[in-house]
C-alpha cells in the first residue's frame, strides 16, 4: 500500500485538459494522423464529445470521429516530426482497426505514466497501425499523452490508439503487464504506507 508523491495534484491540474483546446485557440493548421495511415492538415474549429469539427483549406467543414485520430501536432512542426516517426512492420501486419470498446483497449495506468514522466524515462510507444514513437513523456490527461521527440518536439498521442509502451530494456508498461510488476512501487516518488 502507498501512493505516488505529486500524482493527485498533477491529475487535479491536468487530467481534464486537451490538446484540442490549444489547437482551437491557435487558429492554425494542425496535423492529424488518422487510421488507414492518412494525414489530414486542418484547422480544428470545435471539440465535441466524440468528434472534431475541422476546416480544410479554410473552407471545407469536415467532422472527424476522435476514435479515428492517432496523433496530433502543429503543422509548423511537420518537417521535424516526419523523420522521427518510425514504422514497426510486425504490428502493421496485424492491420488493427480502432478499438471501439474502451474495456478492450490497451490501457496504461496514470500511476505508471507519472513516474515515467517525472523520472524522464525514454520510452517507445507503438500505435495500433505500427507507428513507433520514441521520446520522453512530458504530460498526460484522460485521453491524451504528450511526448517530446528528439529535439524537444512535442506531439500528442491519443490514448485509444496505443498498442504498446516499453522502455529501452523492453519492459512493458501496459496495465495488463503491470498487475505483477507494479513499476510505480519501485519509483523514488512512491511513498509506502506499510510499517
């Protein structure tokens, strides 16, 4: 039994935030990586519960289901991001679709993410369509995880699009793996309540 120092405060401050609020406020073009390996460059105009309203070329109004979105970042960073997104053929060959039911997704606990973020652990996210993202977790909320790529370039991953999360040693941080390993208890941030 115990707790992570600072986790509760972090969740109080950031758990309800969304990159889409920042995107709407910016009124700029954002890159939205969607399933089927498509890239949409659009201005995000409205954030609804399950959908985004976007403007493409300043005119066309397009509604995108959030479940179809994997990654988000400003279009101004597209040239820097492009070479840093790698493909993992093994997962790509599985040809996975978006997972509609939340209970069937590949979950990562907040208490797993928090020490990885605070201790600046280099991690590797694999998305459902095989993209591999290497970087440092710099923030997370209920539906999103923001990662700094090489050169401190931030991109935001939608949590529903994650297939796997590992560190350099290959340790898995998915909820299913953490039932036994409970990595957060090995963190310096963990305060044990056992006497």
